[in-house]
């Protein structure tokens, strides 16, 4: 018989034994979802990982899931290499160690990326074989915009901006935002690009160590009461604005890119004003 306390693994009731671990469990579940698991798959994996080998019936009862769905969930987890079935009757299921499970998920994702990378050239060639049917007009160039969710897409867009930059690459941001860029190798890309970096850090009290390798003439700091913004202007032709930056409670970044001449001019003017008001970091 299943221990009644196990039924409350993801319960929100404050008098349950697991309540004090609720936030940690939710973070773990969300991270597993980021690795490609569904919400229910993540719950089953966490349950087995913390309560040991269980039958499908025990899992269904503890997590209040339909039995037929539970069988599907444990089988899908087996196929992913995250759960193993014991040769017993009834069958019991055991979760892999978390470190091994994450390593398995990473390898699977890398294999998927490698397969997609192999198709890049052939897909591009097939695309070129199809003629372009749009009718050219004399209309002026339309302005574009793009919404970017998550660190990966945003970093890729910044890299595109750097690769196309030939004059000025201007960054305005707080230390946590710049630290994210540093860990994403963005400053290394800029250093190897034929462009001039200018950066305004706001706010800053003490110079972060990761900025010490950058030429001090390229960085200025604003006082601690400055607005909490983060944006990038490239060659006065495009701008990327973080609508959610590193200070957002969810830590999920969200940015908006545009080549709107009006918007680019406005953000570039704001940068210039901030640069004039800024002071040397060291």
C-alpha cells in the first residue's frame, strides 16, 4: 500500500511534509521540461527518483493520474533512457540517477542537433532550386521587427548583429545582463569583429572583474539611480531591446529586434546622452 504522504508530492497544502520543498521541486520540474520532458513525464521521473521503485498503479495513485496514461508515461521515459523496468510482477519502475539522466538528455539533444546540422547544406540547396515568385516593386524598404524568447535565440541574433557590424556596436545594460553576454562569448565575438565597441554600464558601484579585460576607454558607468534598461544598437541601423532582462523574476529573457529608423535613432540618441553623462569605470 502506498504511503499517504507520498500522494502529496506536488501538493500545495502547507501542512504536508513536502511543502517546504515545493519551490525546489517546481524548479527541478521546469528544468526537466526545458530538456524536453512533458509536465507529467517530469512529475513521474521526480516521483520515482525520490520514492524509489514503484508499480504503474502506485504511480497513478500517488500522482492522481489515469492508469492508462501512467503506463504511456513510464514507457516513454523508458524509451528516453530515464527509467528502467524491473523483472517483477507486477512490473516496477526505477528512475536513473539525476546526473546520469541529465547527461542522457544532453547527449540526445546533441545528436538531434548534429542530425539537423548535417541537413543544413542539403536543405539550403533544395531551397535555392525553387524560383522566387515575389514581384519586385518600387516601394520603399519596409521596416521589420522580430520577437525573441530565451537566451539561445537572443544570443544568436546578437551574433548576427556583430557579424554585420562594421562601424559601431553599442551596448547599454546592467551588470547581470552584461555578465550573461560575457558567459555567452559575445565580447569575444565583438573583439574579433571590425567594429568599435562602446558600452554604458548602469548602475555600477564597483567594477566587475569580467569587464577588466576590456579597454577602459570603451566603457562608461552611470550612477546607481539610473534606469534599469538593456539594449544594443548596431551601426545605427538596427536595435535589440530587452523587454525582460536578467532582473526579471522568472529569469526568462525576452527581447525585441527592429530595423525601424525612428526607433534606432531614438535608442542611439539615448545611448549618446548616457555616454556623455557617464564616468570612467577605472
